C-alpha cells in the first residue's frame, strides 16, 4: 500500500545553524542522509559562506543552489517567541517559512527547541482541529520501543489535548515503528480507572469513545516494561520524566567512576566491562532515535538535541523523510477530524 | 540541643499484619529494631496467635502484654477508605487509633499504602493548618540524598499545598538527614522563573515569601544531580517519577541478563562484575531508606513497601523513633502556623 508513486518528491530543509556544533554537525549529518538515501531533495538553510566552508573542509559535494542563505541565527539562549519575531532572517524562521509556503515538506533542526516549536506552530501552523501540537519521545522497553506524548510542547493540557496526543501518537507509532494497532495508556498514579488527576480522568473518558486500542491507566513503571506502545501524558509530566530518565545514565556513569576510583581492582573490573556496559546502555542513546517529531503541525517538523552528532542529524533527516513517505500529516488530519465531536 | 530528657518515652506501634510477608517480616524486623535501640516501647498490633507463632518460630522474646490483638486485616487489594470503615478491628485502624488516642506516638506499616494514608489522615488527623499531608521519598544523588515531596499522597495539589510540602520537606530533610538550611526547588520544565504550569508558578510566588532556602525551579535531571536537597512537586508527578525510577533498575537488570544470555564470554564478564554492580546500585535500595514518612499528620506515620524485608521494617521503626526524638510533628505545626497567612 505504498502510495509514494503518487506523491511529489520529498523536500527536506535542514537548519544548518542549529545545534551546539553547528554548522559542522548539521551540514555533515544532513549530507550523509542525502547521499545514503537519495530519495529526497535537501536544502541547507543558514549562513551560506559558513556552510560552504564546512562542505569544503569535509570534502563533501553539494549543489550550491540548494543552500539557502539566512544571515541570522537564533541562539540557544534566545527567548523563543521573541526571537522568531526579532530575527526574521534566522535559519529557523526562513526554514519554517519554506514549509509554510509549500516550498518544502519537512523542516529539521537541532537548534533552540522553544524557537523551533514556536516557528513550527506559529509560522507553519497547526493542522485544522488540532488544539495543541505535541512532541513525542521514543523510549526503549523490554520488548522494543514505547513512545511518550507529550514530552514538553505543552503544559496544563486539557482532556481534549490528551485525546489529541493519543490520536497523533498512535499514528506516529504505527507508521514509524510499524506497530499495528498500538496499545495506548494514560500515564497515571495507579492502574485502576478511578486513579488519576482531574485531567487524566476526563481524558480517559474521551479516549474510551475512540477506536484506539486504549487500555486505560499505566504507571511510571510501565514505560520501560513496555506495557503499552503509546504513553499519553501532559507535557509537564513527560518533560520532567525524560529529563530524569536521561540523568539516570549520567548518575550511573558517575557511580561507576566513583567505584573505579576506589582502588586498582575496582578500576580493572570496570575496564573489563566498559564495552559491555556501552552495548547494554546503547538503547538509551538518543542518537539512535532520530530526534523528536512535533506532531499536529501542518508540515513535518523534527527537533533534535542541541548536542546532536552528525549521526543524530542524519537520523533526524531520515526520520523526516519517513514521516513524509508515510503521509503522517494527512493521516493526523483525518484522525483529528474523525473525532472532532469529542470534547 | 537534644531535648529528649524532657520527653516521655517514645511508643511505637507496628502493624504486624502489614506487607506481603506479614506477619513474619514485620514482627522480626520490629523486634530487631526494639532490641538494637532499646530507647522506645514497641507494640505489635495484629492477630495475636499468629504474631506469637512468628516470635516462637524465630526464637525471639517479646512481652506478651505489648501484643495488641486485632482480628481483621486490610488486604493489599482492599479499597482504602472503604476498608478503614468496614474493618474497624483491622491492625491498620487499631494502630492508627492508638496514636489518635495518644496511647502511642508513631505508627509503622508496610500494609496497604492507601489504607495507611486514609487511616493516618482520617483517624489520627491532620496537624492544624495542614491542607494536605505529604509522602516524601529519599533519592540518592551525586553528593548524598535528595528528598522528593509529594510522591503520592495527593494529586491536583494547589499552590498552597506545594508550599506546605516545601515547609514540611525542609524540616524532615534538615532533622533526619542533618542538612542545615536545605536548598528547596520546585520541579518544573525549565530553570527560568517563567517556566512551569499554573500551579508551580503560583507556588513559587508563595515559597519566595518564606525564609526557606528556595532556589526556584529545578528540572527532572536535577534530582539525581543533587542540585537541591528538597524537591517539591504535585503527588501525581512525584508518584510517576519514583515508579519510573524504580523500573530503571529492573530494566537494567533485564538488559544485563539479556546480554549475559548472548554468549559465554558475556556471561563471564557479567559474573565478574556482579558484586561491583550490586555495590554501585545499592544506593537505589529502598530498604536502606527506612520507609516513607507521611508528614502533616498529627502523629508519626511511616509507610513501607509491601515487599519490605525484616531489614526494611527495622529501618522504618528506627526512622519513626528518630522522627519522634526530633520533635517533627511539633516543628511542622510551628512552621505551618508561621506561614498560615500565605495563600
């Protein structure tokens, strides 16, 4: 049922200035994706001369006409909504406008997350019927992958918004991870239907009226266990949770170092298993997951970690391509429309 | 400044029927604490003949008069508030009543958490001025211990309640962990004062008006980093977070097993570092932390994990004793009174 034949060729814009190691990592990673995949057009947006320097320094070749100059850069510390107004020639604003104007299908950036969200929501705009766009994050579990929606696009979500996250998260998880009829759960403080806060209790009522594969509440421990495929929560909870999750790895590394420093035998033991540890923990590596999608926007928007490596950028670009191929925006629009009567 | 001389001898009640391995673990652990410490009176509440069997089977000695018979047991699956009404002769209700009637100072149980919370709040009652009692959880961090309030006593907390958690959490963390002037942070989605949801933003305004050592917002990653000593959050967030945290260890164990099963060399490597891993991960061991306190109740209430070992029970009883010695209930009452004008 691949309908790619009927589609125009995918056009992806990468924010060459986005990320702590830009333009180096953004340019190198994006061109790698372009060269490996070959099925989409790539546009690099940013300071043209800097981009060209990176291309030359890395012995890459890239069509000069597909570099779109943008003189300004929204820095990591800039206030997001203010920045997209005061820096109209920034790579993030120029990139988002290309999608808005249908000159591109997808925009990928490892730059200022808030600015990327603001540009996507305010410039590209929301899909009709979507109250709040949502950022999803993939998490490893004992049998594969769970996705968590929302992890930070929105706080104080209303029940209707959690319903939207469930609908959009289901489509993403099905299409991108190939999980048929993904199980959906609402993150709560107990499995019983009576457990939750006001918003989750009302949201569960709404989601129960859909044809989603909804199992009701799940708890914090169910995420890594893999009880469901799609975990739905307010962005306040989701954001705190993923940042806590990331810090667990840092804490373990700290404990290992601390242990190794306690003596020679300890050091030897840790050295022996260093590669094993790396293999065991690689599931937690954000680079593998190809950035996070901002769903509900009327175009494809993929947001990456500021510290994205070329590999992470490459995977983000490939993810954006996949989202285009799978018609995610249209499918989300249809699903939201189907349940527009639920409130 | 130890004022224990002026105090009556501490009287601790243990729910002998509480926990998955009751009465065995509860009775053995409590008597261990009693024998080791010797500075408090201990009462065992539950089915007297079963308690006596455990005492005999473990070659322990215990004054028969300090066993208080309670014929009913609130099971782990019982609906909490209903159970404390329909089972008036249960060990949890009888134990809570002893504290309510000032026949005991502290109640310790590893039984049904919800029932223990309900009995503590409804039978023992709240400290005057406390809107919502709170459960705290200690978490390891890179330099010691952080505490997290609330981790599940209450959802949909209002700003005033977060203020109460900050006040009570500060006293607990100072008195029990000996941290002078503990740093307090509100768990949020960004460090900037402007980041948060409606409740945390309003709560920060309130806490700023106290003399607490308040640093503002902290993020999910700050908990294990140890940026602050007391992390304040709604029980919905805290409960999800600690259950997620517990599951990280299970997930790592799963990954280690999975890795070991992939070949002989792998198995050997894991075997070599098994004891190191155990040492590194022992900070996460709930048994060391002596249960969780329910603060804001007009008496001492310590709640344990259902799977509590004798060692965990022992630490819970010793923690209850410490809370009594440090005058926690009185100190909380004073602090709440001091800020009763903030709303």
